[in-house]
């Protein structure tokens, strides 16, 4: 007869302990397949416990399939493999408090190295975010909307946010879109997934080279055929896509990433004409058009699209904060139905609280004043960085380019040292450099000796020392 | 000479109005490609405005590519196509306040129809969610963490949440996982995308049939080869995958959706053995195992996996609220590196505020007490529904099945009427029915005449009338 000492059960209920013991014996092979278990009554008497204890233990073993019951014939061990020498679950069950099981906390992600100069630094400008306003609006949403916030959200986002976005897009970007055309999602990369799934992976996708590598990664992970599109000082030339079998172009025509090129209107028209001549689409990635320091913002492709060929994409990662993960698509009216049919089953990935908070932030004018402040802040920071370059030994050995817009500019260096060698030397000297060639997919598609200066996180203090060290690398 | 009446500019700055006028004339064809524009000085004098006004207007037109400048020769209209009869941007620019532009608000999504009986109803139990606790914790996170919440979050989630999840998983599900193995993401469907992208679409994926259609949809949208796996009273039988070229099985072994079958241990071992014999994986979708009303929860496959073959997935949509969009994966240790390499570029899709709030909710014991309360609530609701069935004319004409766990159970009907006909009759009578056959992909893979009763949203009031109407459909 099975014998277990129920006094050793510690804080476990009796039935639970008995269940673990029998399970352990089955897994260790002490109880073999087909073996008949004692009746509940007999085992209860043998162990000096209530019949209900055995009943509950057997019921659980039955539910998990360790035992099978045969009508009126009792309980038998199922065809379970035993683990030779394996730990029995009862043992496993006690080792949770084992020292070190969660000892190496936060491992795996190395702490960021402190750089003398970090041209790839992200963040910066976060300090300018009106966190107290955001927190206040969040509290207001929590108290005004209450438990209604828990209900599932429409797949394309809460109506209040899509309406606020439609107004904002019209006022800031001249984009005319009904709220129904807008799809809210958790950041650009998530939305790239939706775009391929909407348009289909079987199409050929053209992406700018040099370009934003994450877009390429997401398209490729989705199995889309990706092809490089060359980029010159005016963005992508029409020869790159005309007469090819490409069907979708992913473009950043308003401030090409990373070259900063603005695509002039004749090329934009060529793009729209190309798209209009077939089942073709243009994805307009308008990732940082909010920041243009001279003149007016460049009107997006979407605003001159009369054929419903442009899928517009933007996020709040750069204008608000990277941790918020809120982006959106503006679909052409003719694709709204296809989206709903094909992807409408996806639940909206942005929590309701954030959506309502952002809706208030937009509709009550906080976003606009934040943008205005940030333009002044970024322009000032860019000016400080450009001045620091002029005051450094780099002056006369480099030329800033495309510094009139966006959160990065270029710095063309007078040097014969190859970019990779410069990057290696920089790394040794504590400089984290970023070259246009880092963003190319094909060798030679980006000009060499050209730094991409992501300046928002470049604090003016200490910049001089970093630039001095950089100048020393050039010879 | 170009002539525009700057007095008509309304509230626009002069340069902006001038820019719009010239752009309009280029787009309408009044100014043709190659045409030379007057010098800034001449146009300024002609229009009676400052040279700077013209300078700014020209600069913007240049930036957008409507004009080209030739060194010392002046400004020329670029090769821009004109729109015959098209609206000029100046006109477009004034119609934002147009009545009706956003008039049809919240259109596109029809209001839910009020049903006499709705077996597909989602939600329910949301009223049990301790919203005030959640709101309080959110406020605490906002004030304690402040602007640090704006920084980008590690790709797999904030460490505090992954640690809290690791502890929770161990205590509730017997899952031993280091926080490094956990990936937090915006809901199950998003995570399904990550799973295919991690394991590769070129593999054959086996999915339960009948099963959860969204998993199939996401895998198929990712281009994975999907194949149906039959389901019997014990889940998926080994014959369904042994000897096939499948490489990944998507399973809900702890409470198969929608049949409710629990896969017994011998089959689980067969699954693990199969996976262990090749480059194969098991995705364990543990979507509602928290709700088991008799005995202990069924231990997950993950907890007996010694070969690192199980990718465990769960969400908080059913245990907390569908609008929160927080789910997670537990990867086998050997896949953590591959994940980081292949998908680590994805930003985490859950905002930092929600992640910290959930971490507190878990680590301070609120989740556990909430689950305990909800188990009582759901058990009570299930009992009321079963009692109402017994008290209705359906009694004796149906048998409840698999009612011991989960948020739905089955109701086998004594009828010869085909399911589709029943659904049609139901629709007419105000009953929204849900059959096992609704979840099948291949005809005949699910037994007919079996209702799937999603009961959490079934309020006991009025249930009697709905069940009476249902009984009338059976003949």
C-alpha cells in the first residue's frame, strides 16, 4: 500500500501534499503505468486521513491525466513516462525560495557606457516634456472616466483620440483625414507590421538606402521582398522605381532619414504618378517633420495625394517621449474597408488611459505649446552644438549640412581615414560616432566621411573636449 | 509681374500668404515650368511689401521644390505638373472649419445590438476589477517615478514587472523562469506576431481545430504555413503531429479553446518528446488557466519541460481587463539570445506607466486577492447560469460539459436542427448563439449541436426569457 507521511506536508493542505507525493511516484517510476491504486477508502484508512482528502488528490491526478479511472474498477496509473532520476514535483515545489533564483536581477542588459561624446545618443529633450501636465491629465482621465476605461477599445483607437488627431493633422500638416482613416497603434515598428500585413508581403517593397534600418527589419521579418532605393540630395530619384516591379515605396520625403534630404515637388509628383499607374502605394514616414527651424514645415505627400495612394505614418516618440509608444496611420479612404476586414480583429495595442490622456493633451492645446517650446529648445541646442564645432579644432575641417530641420544634422569631415577606422579609433577614445555609411545596406550607397549628429542629447557642457578628441582622430 | 492682394491674407503672415499664392499658381499652371520669377526686390516693390517677405516666400518654395534657383540668375519654376482645375493650396488652406468635415463622428462602428441572450458577449466581470486600487497605484507610479517614466523602456519590458511576473508565475503556475526569459508586449495578438518572427515563417505551424481563430489569422498574416490539428476530449492526439513535417504546435493544453479539454499527462509527454526529437517547439497558450473551480490549477506544459521546448504565453485581458493590453511570453533559456538578436530592436509596446502599475499590483498582492474574488464571482455566475438552464424548458434537452474551469462551458443540445439554421433562427429571435462549429476550420472537425456559453457577461436577470426562446428553436 502507498505510504506517505502526511505530517511532512508543511503548510500544504493534506490533499495537495498527497497529490504531489503520488504524482512524484508516478513520474519517478515507483508507480508504473497500468498499476492499480488502492481504493479511496482503503488509502484513507491506511494514511489515517479523511476519505475526502484521497478523493480530492485522486480527482486532481485524474484531471491532469496521471490517473485514469475505469468504471467501477477503480483508479489506474496512466501511460506516463517516468523520468530516470528526475526531480519529483514535490521536490520542485519547495525550491522556489532557492537563493539566486532571481538573484541576478536586471542582468542581461549592460549598463550604458559613459561616453566622452555620444553622437548616437537617444533621448534628450525629455526634460522639456511637461510631465506634470501629462500626470494631471492622466489623473483627470482616471477620475472622470473611471471603470469605463477597462472596456475594450475599438480596434483602430478610441474615437476621442482619432478626432483629436484628425484636427491636429489638419492644422499642423494640412492633412485632411476623417477619424475613420486613422489607426492608432503602439509605435512605428508595430505599425510597420500592420502595413505589410495590410498591403501583402508578396509585393516588392522599396526602401531608402541609406535609411531607417528598423523599417527594413520589420518588413523583412514579415517576409516582404525588400529592395534598396538610392537616395541623393533630393531623396529617391524616379529612375529608382519607375519601370521596376516594386509596388510599395517606404519613404521619408519630408526629411529623409538619415541624409535629411527634402524631396522636391516634381519628384513627389513623379512618385504619386507612379503609384497612380498601378496597384501601388507610398508609405510616408513623417517621423520628425514637426521640427523645422526655418520657414514652414514641408507639406506631406499625403496632402497632395488625390489618388488615395499614400499611407501616412507618424508617432509621438520624438515629439513627446519614447516610452509612450503611441503612433498612428492615416489610411487612404479606399483602404479603410480592407483594413477593417483583414486586420480589424487585432485589438488596439495602446491602453485606453494613454489614448484619452493624449486626446486631452492634443485638444486642449498642450501639444502645440509643447511643440513650440521644443522647437525653441532644439534650435538652441543645435546652435550650441554648431557653435561648439566652430570653436573647436574641427573648424575648417568639416561642414555642417542639412541643419535646418529635424533632430539630427550631417557633418562632412575632411579626412582620408575610412569611416570604420574612425569609428574604431573613436570607440577607443570614448567617442560614439555615427556615420551616414552606418545606415547603408549596400556598400557605397551613402557618402563616406559624413557624421550623423543626433544632437538632442548632446549637452553643451563637455562638448568641447569631445570635439577636440574627434579632431585628433582625423589624421 | 505677379500680382496678389496681400490685404486678402486674413490672419496669415504676409510671406505665408504670398507663398500659398505662388504655389497655387504653379499648381494651377498659371506659372509654367521654367518660367523665371521676378527678383525679390522687384516683386517686393510691386506688391508694396518688404523684401524679407518675398525672400521668405521664395525660400519656402525652394525648400519644397516648387522653385529652383540658378546661381546669380534668379528663381525659376521647377518641373511641376499642374492640376487642371485642381484646388489650389490656398483654397484648401481655408476649408478646415468646413461643416461636416468631422461631422460624422464615431461613425463606422455600429452600436451593439441589444440581445435577449448573448452567448458571445465579452466583458463581464469588469465590474469586479478593483479600479480604485489600479487608479491609486497609477497615481503613485506617476508621483513616485515622475519624468523617469518618459525614458525608453528595455525591449522586453521594465525589470520590475518582469521580476514580479517571474514570482507570480512560480507561485501561481509552478513556472520557473528568470526575468530575462520574459518578454512583455501589448496583448496576445501582438505576441503571436513576435512568435512567428522569432521561430520563422518557413516552419509548419500546427493549430488546434476547433481553436482560437485569431492565432491562426496572425500566423497566416505572417505568411506561416498553418495546418489544422484535430482535437478530441483530451486535446490534440499525438498522431496529429507525429510523423508530419510540422515544427511548431500552438496549443492550449490546460483548457483547450473552445472545447475546454484538458490534455492529460501522457499526451503532454508525447508532445514534449516530439518537440525534443528535432528543431521543434510548443507554444503554450495559457489564456484562462487562472479560473479552475474544482481542484488545483492544471500545471502548465512549461513546468514539466526539461528540454527548453515550450514558449509560454499569457495575458491579463481576462484576469484584469481587455483594454489594458498587457501580455507576456516566457521563452526557453536557449531562445533568449536569439530573441534579443532577431527582435531586440523592437521597442517594448506597453507604456512604462502601465508596466510599473502592474508590477505594484502583482507584488503587493492585489492581483492574487483580485483573482480569488473573481474565482468566487465567476463560479457564482456559472452556477446561476447552470441553475437557470435547469429551471428552463431546456432542462432535459441539453447537457452542460466542461463546466469545471474557464470562462466558458459547453452545452450539448438535443436537436436535429443544423447549427447554422439554429444560429439564423436565434438571430431572428434576438439570441446571439455561439457553436463549437463556429470555431472549426475544416467542416466536421467540431461536434455539432454544441453551444459555447461565454458566461461572464450573462447577467442572471432576464436569462430565463432568453433560455425559453432558445428552447423554442430546437424543434
